[in-house]
C-alpha cells in the first residue's frame, strides 16, 4: 500500500514539474530552431566567420542559414555568437526581409510577442522574460527583425539610439 502511495505521489510530482516546465516556456525565446537561451555556435549551419562585434568583443557571424518566412515574406537569417568557441552563446538572431511589407512583419512579431513596449519612426520594440525584439526599417524597402537575449541590453540601447533610416 505504501509503495502505491509513494508511486502515486512521485507521478503527481513529475506531472506538476512537467507542467511547470511548459508554463515556464510559454513565452518564446527565439524563432524556429534558434533559441537565445539554448543555441550555441556548434548548432549553427551555413557559413560562419569570426567578426568584431560593435562593442569590441570578438564574436562569430553565421550566414547562409535556411531562410524563414515572416508574415508571408522570405527572410534571410544571420546569427551572431558571443565568441569563437563551439559553446559560444547566440547573442543575436537577425532576420533580413527584402521588399518588406512592414505591416505584415509587425503583425508577425505581434502574433508571438504581443504589443510592443515602445515604438516610433517605424520602429517597434518588444521584451519578454527571455529576449528583446526590435523591428527596424532599413534602407530601401528592407526591414530587420533583431532578437537579443536579455544579456545584450547594451546592444539594444545602441540600436534604439541610432537615427531612423530615411
């Protein structure tokens, strides 16, 4: 009898733990296969090259990743990692949408991240418990959707301070 009770209690505890794990991940931490809390340089596909990051750190830029679809629009995927070692963490996921319909891109981001916390001059910014998202118009009809882990707040502040493209 005690063994059955202990087994039932253990099963209940495991079920509660699994439910807590699912609830904890109710907010996205990235897009498709790219997750700012889990993706490491060794997970990247495409072509990767060492690069100097805007803040002076050494990092790795990976491009030629499989494209994604953003609001019915094709998006190139670039990944930036905070180092050159295979275990270096993903510090930016950048989606480049050429011939961007900004309204469609905005609706796509809102479908996963809700309303932005700040917007203006065609830019919009989101935040959840895992990452920041920035939707930024670029030259011509392009737009960028940039995802940063919360540890990259300084980079987000840097792009927020940049003048809007004309």
